[in-house]
């Protein structure tokens, strides 16, 4: 088994650049995951493991395993308490051609917080959504913070890059306080694209106007908005259960 004991090692430089440089991630079609649980759930997307000696590895992993001196692995880790395990994974971002005419999707407009995006991806997977669609204003779904917050769900659901204009023929539903109370929903749509907007500004007005329907979550007078990830979960529950 290969062992890395030098900070100038080219493979460590490669991992460091994947963690820091979005353009490099997409050029190489790779991203980095850390920690046993995330790496185990990412499954076959993981092509190589870098770990300290004696670290527990996911079962049935058949890719390359390289041991690294603990201080070197800690130096490139993005987490405060490293588990001594880093995985290099295949990056698979789909384009608009993967959005089928039938299916259930979440479209995100300029979501900026990595934790929100990761939680939305996990929530969408939990509700059986076919894919999460991101426009150009969204945070990178393969950035380290998003990868951590998805807890391995990132490759279990389609992640799609597309603009709203490519979805106009679908059953688009806007999430906005101006919409119809979700408690009035009597028939669950078979197919839909739930559109959720930026944390501070919400959906762009032109998207709300173009959507086939607008839904609102009833709230008390003391609250004027909900966290984007929480709102997405509530709306998906209302639309699918």
C-alpha cells in the first residue's frame, strides 16, 4: 500500500485544489468527501481513499487506498476534527436534458448557504424527488460544506444545472407568501417542479409570475419567512403525502 509522508506530494496538492477551487473540480470532474459515514453512503462514486494508518474503511470498497501521515491529512482537511479519512469522488452534474417531462423536481433560485443546499438535497431524496435543479446563482453543490451537509446523499439523487426558462413547459409551483395556503391542497400533483428562492430575497419575481401555481405556508404574525430548507421540507410534505 502506498504511503504519503511529504507535504509536497502531488496527490495531496490535487486534493487541496479540489477542496478550494470550483473550476478545478469541474475540470477534473472530481470532488472531495470527508468522514466515514459520508464516504460509505457515496458508495461507488468514491474512486480513491486517503487515510491515516489504522483508520476504519467502508466495507466492499475496491478502489485505491493510500495512507497519509496524520499531520499531513489534518493540514488539508476542511473539518475541525478530522476522522483521518478523505475520499476523492466522481463528479456528475447533469444538464437540462435530464429533466423529464414526467417527474418530481425541486428548482432552486440563487440558494447561497451550503447548509441549506445540503439539507434541501437530503430532504428531496427523503421525499422521493427525482432531481434537484440549480440555476447559475446557486452555491456549488460539490463544495466541501455542501458535500458534508448532504451526508452522502449527493450521488443518490440527480443534481441538475438548468435555468428556469428551460422548465416553462412543466408543472412549476412557486413557493411564496403571496400564494395559496398549502392547507387547501386537495389533490396531490403527480408531476411538479417546486421552485424555492434565495434565502434573503425569495424567488425572482419573473419566476413567480411564470409559475403555473404559487403556494404559501401559513405562519403566525410574528414570523414573516422560514428558512429555505425548512420551507422546502414542509412544501414537499404537503405535495407528496
